């Protein structure tokens, strides 16, 4: 190919790309116009009386048409791997190569993050992942939920909420989705999204006849209440910003983009078929004191196995903790302090015959 022919080819390629971008309408967010093939970042203010916060959001408006995908990280401010993954994902994502639009919430709970609080917003001591759909005139956390529901989730065709194990929680990475019998198509789309993320386990949440009579409560369940397919990521442990878990979350997000035909990935990234966990059992402490676990997250267990024990404040044994079912430890308390009623283990049901 001569230099002149090559130049004409490159010119034609760029011209076609520009025409494709021109065919995509601008995306309007917070009264700002975002052109196709570009991105823009926003600090969304939330004010309730004397309390105020911001929510950092980046909008990536692709050069080609496609769906709107919402991604939230940091609903719990102490869950660092999703928050770091969101930042790195934002730096690597090129809107010129994107089909559709991504609304990326870098950090939903900035006060919790800066205050190093595991579950709650220190401004009102409420858990953002327990107050959806929120209130337009509520406390600061309720207003944050209201904004996320209406300005982010409500604008989407698909939605992902990314979490991790915080300070006391050892956790085995998995994906999850909501399953309700009266919305089989919506549930199936969520299942496909969760499978596409590429984690070895996919957990069905709820498994109930309907969600219509209940409040959404949780961030991703707010999407389900609105008829928007959604899935969750759970990846990271003990509040540690481990690079391998940050990388796993980024990879999962790119796999999802591939599945949604928003950006193609190499075939080597195609996920294996996960094990679907349709039922979970929680084990709670019957005592207050010290907890000594004898298993780790991700470990396969059989019914009756000793999982750990609890002592009083002097170190005197109070009770052994036994496995009530066969399965895998999805997440668990891995630090000594324990109160009566605190969750010690979440066990995904897996028959012994199906365990490796």
C-alpha cells in the first residue's frame, strides 16, 4: 500500500468514526450536555440542614449508540477494592471506543469513606444500603439514596452495585442477582449479568414470589423495583485494598461491557460457568465476647463441622459454633469482637457431592 493510499484510508476511517459519533445524540446529565465520544465528571451536592456531602460521578458517553449502564462503588465507605477499581476503571475507559453510556459513581458514601466507618454515614449514623428508595426531604443518607435512585439508577438500562468485605469480614468473591417469581424475564437478565461478571459463584438473592409489597432497601434492589436488570459484585476482604481484588473487579466490569455489547474484550476473558447458589444460611452468635474462627472464607464445609468457638471476656469457653448445613463459606466474621446476635457466617448451600 502506497503512502498516498494509506493516507486516504486513514482519512476515510477517521471520517467514518466522526460520522458515527455525530449520529449519536448528546447525553444530558445535571443540565450539562455531554457529546458522543467524550466524558465529564461531576460532584453532585447533597444537603440536609447542617449536613452536606458530595457524590463523585463520571459520565462516559460513547461514540456509538448503546444502553446506559450504571455502576456504583463505595455505598459502604470502608469497602475499598470497589472504590479503587472504580477509579482505575475510569482512567482506563475510553468513551471513543464505547457503545452506549456509563454512569460511574466512584464513591457513593464519601462521609463514610473519609470517616473510615464500616457501615454507616457518620453524619446521621444511617446505613446507605438500608434506606432505599430514600427521601427527598429526609436525613443526609436518605437524601443520598434518593439522589442515587433518581439521578443515576433511574437513568439506566442496566445497573451494577459493587461491594466487598469490610473491616471484620473475610469474604470469598462472588456475584449476585435478585430472583422473583413474578418477574422471570427481569430475574433472568440479572442472572445473565451476574454470570457474565466471571466469578466462580453466583448467589440468588431473595428467591421470593414478588418484591412489589416491599421497600427496595438495598441499592441494587432499587433498580429491580424500577424494572431495571441489576447484579451485585462482592469482592475484597477485611477492609484491605488488595491489588488482586481491585483487578478482579475491573476485569468483571470489562466482561460485563463485553456481554452488553458496549465494548469488546479478548476472548481469553470469557468467564467460566459459575456454580449457582440458590440458598444461604446465616449463623449468628448466641453470646457476647471473643470469637475464634477455625475456617476461612471460601472453605467447603460439611454439616456438623466445628467452625469456631466463642469465649466470654475472660477467655472462658461459652459455645462451639457448628455448621448447620453443607456448603461454602461465602463470608464470615474474622476478628475477635462479637456481640450476641452478630452474624458469624454466611454459608452458601452446596451438597457434599458437588464440592471439589
